[in-house]
C-alpha cells in the first residue's frame, strides 16, 4: 500500500512496514457537491477553553533555524534542514538532521498560519509525498496556510536508518524475501532469515539511532518545528500513521493544539498493545483489524465491479457472486501456476495495496486481474512524475519503517508464531489476512526498543477539540479505529466518510469532507455530531 510515484517505483513487499500504513499519492481532484450533511452551513461550535501550555520536556533544547531556499531553481517548494537532538533528554549530545519542505500560502493577504502535514507511514517521506499530493489539499487550505512537511527522523532525506554500505548490497538483500508474503516452509525460512539478518545489520550500523526514532521522539521534533516557524500553536493534519503521531503530540503538548485533523486512524490501544506483556499474542495490524477491513473492502470492490458492465470494470463476470467466484478461481490458479513473476502472494499484495486509491486504482486493479485471468502478465504501472524537490527519490529501505514500527509497537517475538496467526487471520479475512499477518513479522527479530516511547494516557484535555475522520471501506485502517480514536481522546468529533479507500484526503472523493475540513482549520468550526459525508461518485458508476 505504499504510495504510487517516485517513492515506490522500486520493488516493495507487503511486509515493508511503510506499506502497511503509508498514504497513497495517486490522486483525484474534488468533484461536485457530495450527498450527506450539507457542508455549507455546519453548526457553529463553541471553542473549547485553551489549556495551559505545558513546559517542553527539554526546555533547554535550542529551536532549530530554518534557512529556506527553493528546493530546485524555479520550484514553488522551499527546502530547509533542521538540527534536533538525537535524544531530547540530552540536548547537548548528538544532533540529527530533519529535511523540511514548505509551500507558501497562495493568498498571502488572507494567510492564517502554517499547516504541518504527516502523510503516513511509518516511513512516508513528507518531503516527497506532500509536494506530490499538493493538489489534493482543499483549495482554501492551500490559499490560507503555508503547507509544511518533513521526513521524520530515521526516514528518507533526514538522518536515515540505512543498514547497507552500498546500493548493490541493499538491492541484493531486497531480492531475498519472497514478494508479497511467504507461502510454504521454504519461503517462510527465506523470509525470516532475511529479516533476522536485516535486524543484525542495523544493530551493528547505528544502534543509538534505532533507539531514538520513536513516535514520541518525532512528536517532540514536531513541536520544535512549530516553534521554528513562529507558530504559537500547532495546525496539524495527520493521515494513517500520522494519526498516532498526532494523538501522541496532543497528549505530550495538549495546550499547543490549535487545530488537528486525524484521517484514517490507528486506535491508540491497538498501537500500544498491552505494555505489561513482554511477548504479545498478536500483531499491531491484527489488533487494529487491518485484515478484516481489507477483506470487507475487497468484497465491496468485487460487488461493485460485478454490478458493472465490463466497459466500466474489466474484471466483471456479470454479477457480484460470479465476480467473487472468478477472483477465488484466479487466486487458486496462481497458487498452482504463477504467471511470470505474478505469484499468488504478489497478486494478493497488489490487490490490497491497489484498494487504497479509487481513481484510477480500482479501475487499474480490475484491468490487471482480468489480464491475469486470461493468462497474461500485466503491464507495469505508470507512476506520477516526481515533484520538484531536491531529493525526489530518497532511499526508503525496509529498515526505515521497521525502525519506527518495531521499536514503538509490540509484536510477537517468535517468528514461528506468524504461521499460526496467518491461518487464524485467513479463516476470518481470507487472502487479505495472510498479507496483513506477515507485514509485521520483521518485528519478531528487530533488535531495538524505543528509549523514549509513549504508551498513554490518551485523554489529556487539548486546547481545542480534534477532528477525527474515518472511512467505512478502508483496506488498512478500519472505521473502528476512528471510532476508538474519537472515544479515547479527551475532546474529539468523529466525521464519517461513507466511502472507499485509504484516507479521505488523498482519495479526495468527497467535497463534503473537504468543506468540513477547511472550515475547521480556518475558524475551528466542527461538523455537527453524527455527520456522515458520502463520496461524490461510486466506483465503476
């Protein structure tokens, strides 16, 4: 589920933890007015009393200086580098670099401030994905806010976790795990051996960095960046993994929140698990329910495809039931006879990842499945052009996402446990369950735990209410995650996207969602309780 585009043109497997929750980058523009609650007249909400600003955990940390300059000659994006402490509790020690990008407000006379954006991950490079996705932001936000993002510590063009000496060495390692997930004893051994080797390489390379790439470390970086741009309080939009980052910030710096939108949410307790368990019984993604929501979204894809003519959905077999049977037959055929490099596991991974983006993702997926059903290997996808930034294709090895995820969120430590978890998940979620189970297996042998993580509480009163957005048919972060986030935060309002795909922002299929989001960031107005927005268009319609 990694984002289409220059950051994901390279070979990536389902177990790349970046792929687990990263936002998608192939976008559609806003459409006509959506059905659902009218976005033009939301009920005004009284502003919550501003909580006192807490002292920074490290008050002696110097505020980074951002020397902005065009990322490339003629680029509308500015780039800068921020220096922050590796360990916020020891600000006089080692420092690391954060790569930062900015697009200034297009209507400076009406500018409100800076909007910080985390596009997902862990492992999503904000310096690439946010510029690439800029047109997906509601127009009013682009007009009235400087849009700022950054590569979190350990990722991309910031001081990055990189466990190989050369690109050839990294490429040779990447060829070892099977594509998608392992099938059979031989592939399971190849998979677990490869990730065990990766962890050992990383531990030798930079063990101190591995212990200081937690979500809480990044939240503290974000507060320094807020101060660097001169904002008294934070405006923040976090999608997917960016929701747990936002929730962490809101509880570490509750008085510093002006406006916060969390889109496609991870339930906080699913992320933290049970801190008392040394060896958790299941994985982060299975606690979240990623397997169930992927299965439900796949079923919806097949239902809508089967209800459409082949001119609109190439994989349609004339009815939902026949299309589901056609998909199941294809999966069984690929188990027995791969088509070129298209194995069963690779096709399952491609299917789940392709459910993230409705247009053109679902249409393109239907075409690939149809080609496979006819015995042909599909053509490789065409990715959007790289954005005009300094490093449009940074190194994004598997170890970067693993460094954050595995050190921060508990997963079973016994590699042998994942085969049992796979079968349990497959019984309730089918093929998608196998995909999501193995996505967390690299954590079984990961060598580091976060030195300064955050496990709660999650209900610290914030200066302003938080707007939480959840999508009904999301192949990664289930709607129940948004419900849990809204319930666990001290003061939050849930906005329901009765639509499809991963993240309301980057699918941008609901002008209703965009209108409420813009109004909230501009003047703090929340949607009425219970508001449901619908997509502007149904897939394959």
